[in-house]
C-alpha cells in the first residue's frame, strides 16, 4: 500500500512539473485531477462498505476428538469500485483448545461474484470451541487506503470423546435380584413366583408381558419374578487431575473418559447390568444405574461432558458411596493417577468390600504391569482414536 502511494505521488508530481512548462490552464487542471482522483477513490471505497459481506458455516456442530471437520466461508464483493484483492481475518481455537490464533486468508473476489473456500480443522481435546470471522479488509481502486470492516460471524463446535475399542476385562458377580429390567438386549432368566409388575423396558422379553394389565393400560406391563438373577457391576471413572500441567490433565482425563465409555459398551454387549460413578468435584460424585439403552445414553452423555477435577483422588470416588452399593460387585476403576501410592490406597480401601477390583490405569509412559492392573498409555489410546 505504501509503495502504491509513492508511485501515485511520483506520477502526479511529474505530471504537475511537466504541465508547468505548458499552459497555465493545463497546470491548473492537472492539479485538480491530482486532488480529485484520490478523494474519489477513497469516497467510492467507503460507499462500498455495505457491499462486501462474508458468510460462514461448518460441516457439523459436534465432532469427536481428532475428527477432521471443515469450516466453509463465502466472501461476496458487489462493488466495482474496490480492488478484487481482499483479506479475511478469522479467529480459530488452537488444536489443543488452550489458545486462539488469527488466520488470514488472501482472496481474489471479482465484482458481483462470490468466492467460496474452506479450511479443515480438528481438535485434540474435548470441549466447546468458538470459531469466528473477525473482519474483512479491502482497498480502494488506487490502493491508497485500507478499509477494515468488522464482522460478527461466530459459531460453537462441541468436541466429544473419541471412540476406542480396548477390549477391557468385563467383571461382574451374580446376585439374586428382582427382575427390574434387562441388561442390553439379551433376555434374563425368568422363573419362580411373580412378585410384582412394572412398565416395559427396551430389550424385555415379551414372553414375560402381563397382557391383561397391558390391555387396560397405554403401556406394556411386564411381570417381575423373585428368582430372576442378573449380572451386577460398577464402572468408576476417576476424573481427578494428578499433574501440574493443565494440558496434560485435560488429555489424560479425555483418555479416562474414552476408556470408561469403552468399558461401558463392553458391559452392554455382554448383557451386564452395571452402574456408573464419576467425580465432578472434590468429594462430589454422580451415579447412574444403567439397565436400558436410554439409561446408557444418559450416563455416557453425562460422562462425556464431565471435566477434570482439581484436588481430587481416586479413593474419594467411594467416600460417599454406600458399602452395599459396591459390595459383592465387580468394580472396574479407570484412573490416571501418577504414583503407585494411589493404587495402594485404592486396594486397601477394597479390603473391607467383598468385591472384585480391576484397575485400568492411563499413563503418560509405559510402566511395568501389576497384578489386577491393566495399563494403557495416552499415546496408544490417541493413536487408536486416530486409526493409526
């Protein structure tokens, strides 16, 4: 822009000096033109302000970790009085979500035509990220000034956990219970005396339906049997932050959530009824009982949105849990604790429970295997998500 100004000033000066050697009227006209042209160029560029517009849309509003998506831009130039070279300034979150970066696109948009283009992105951590267009810049036809038009184009995209199949150990204990629901879609055993009725749950065997009561109701009514048994397990996702680096805590927690979701899917596929617990704050936990696909969706969605917890630890997951809730169950704990002291405390806590404890540990580096502990590295899980 500065170069064009110098060139234009040189041309005007040369023309003015040359005209002085001619007639006085010619010199005066040269002076008028030299002043009028830049003013006209700037005025027309200012009048073109509403004739430049930008539209933005995304290929989706929700993506998984490391899943590529596209942001589409449409820049329209309806003014014949500006140069077709424009610059678009976009504010995008960095791949890890901790910082934002200004991306500039240099485009050529002819008069009356739009320019479509896209940018591929992905995010490596869960969260909600904003993507927006800050401004568009253009020049007058003499390239003397730059006009910056602010824009309010923004959209949020939600990054959810990736899908990883880890073939985790499925542990459970058989317990005598009333047939309150089915696990997964596999029918449970039925027999014995009918002790009650309940509403139909997805996956129930219609052989156990109470058709007389169903005919009087809008819903299907199922019989409950005293001698039915089902598998009972507990999935405990520890979202505590064990590292000083916030980026590392976020990445490790993402892997914990993805591993826990893999365990939950394994239980569902094996028709194991289970409960999910995870911490949402220091000494604060959430608990879900999963007996149907609808409850599975509710529990997995809540876990997918959970953030890491500062100041927590794996043993605090069970401080507020009644002993009867986990006694006699197969308990699978997924955590990213950094030292073996936490593992010792966890095993000591379960001495008093008549439960089978299995631990899945997410680490930042390869560690020696320990009895009852299955270890995955963060790198391994992320590569599985990326499909490498």
